[in-house]
C-alpha cells in the first residue's frame, strides 16, 4: 500500500491501521457529543496529518454541507471521485472524497455538527476520518450506521479517558473496508 507523505506533501491514496493494531480496533460504543466530541476532534487534529469527508453523488446536501466545504477549502489537499474510503465501500456508486490538512483552524468547522454521528446527509458531508503520518489510520466512521473505530492504541488510551471504547477483533476481510481507492 502507498504511504502518506510528510506534512505539506501530497497524500497518497491508501491508508492502513497502525502496525500494532492490524488485527483489532477500538469501537466507539455510542455517539460522541458535546465536550467529549470537542476533545475527540481537538486530539485528532493535534495527532493527525489529514482528515477526510465524503459527498456521495446520489445524495442531496443542505446549505450547511456547502458551508463546510467552502470553509475547509483552504485546507484541501485532494479531491477524488471514488467508490471507497475508510469504513465504506460502495457498489455501483461513486463519491467525492475530500482530504484536508489537519490544522487547528478546522476545529470550529469539525465541531459544528455537535457529534461524530451527525456527519451525514443532508445537513453535512459524511463519514469523518483521520490519518496520521506514516499512512496510519487513526479514526474511521460510518455516521449513518452509527459506527466508528479508533486504530491507534496510544490514541485509544488518551480518548478512553473521556469516551467509551471497546476492543474489537477484526476479521482478515475487514481490511478492505478501511482503505481509500488508488
């Protein structure tokens, strides 16, 4: 798989779980809202290199989603039309997956929905995810299914102080759901 380039360099297409997390993940047991959500976003922006959001072509989005796209545009690293992103693989559809540079300026936009599982159409783009340097996936979410996973043991220790996480084994076939299209 390709690796994520150092900060400021272009992103490659694929992400992978951290090496010590190849066969497990920490699942968020419920939605994260309010102060714990602010803590989650702040921590991920500090530890991450990039984050992504998804606009599925078959969905209509509200003005709030358009505002998110416009406000994050200065941080945009890449736009890809693909059928997969961390946590999801589409069949017969494509989506615009936008990747942004982690920056403290994104915090106010990323906390606007109020919770992790609020990242879904029509109000917002979908499925917030974060990667760190060395191409390691930190967080993947599938908001409309109310699912999210942390893929870093050190990050899980920090987040677990305020957010309930449950260690979840992963099957060998799960890996294909946690990568981006090339």
